[in-house]
């Protein structure tokens, strides 16, 4: 009478339900992307001040060269921007993956 009320570990191997592979919740990747993006922006923001003393004369004109519009990035700013790009790549991958899953046919064999 109580033969069918056995726990899973006491069942015969052929009667056990197959285990589903562990899935990462769909919210982890975009949150990780946002965290990496924000961390990169913070690193770049904190390392933004780089003072470089530089002065040059333009050849043959005897006029000082003014480097308006030039920007020098410190290694810390470059690292922060690289980290932010990694966060953007994670978000782009996630968006493409989600879009592709929604566009995929639900039943096999359909075009």
C-alpha cells in the first residue's frame, strides 16, 4: 500500500526523474553587466585628473604650439574605460541572446 510513497533517493535508478541542468537566472547577466559598467565608470572618473607639463614650438614659425582639443588619458582612466567597455559587451550579448530566443521557433521542425 505504501510502495509508491518512497523518496527519490530510495527509488530504483530507472524510476528517477532526470535532473535538469542548473540554469543561471536570466537577471544575473544584465545585473553583472551593469555592475561592471558602473565600476568602470567610477574607476575612470576617479582617475580623470592627469597633469602633464608640455610645451613646444612649432618648427620654423616661432609661434608656440597650443594643443587645444588634445586629451591625455592616465592609465587608470584607460583601465576604467576598458572595464566599462566589458560591461557594455556583456549587456550587448545579453540583449542579442534574449532577442534571438524570442525569435526562435517554439516547436522543432518549423522554419
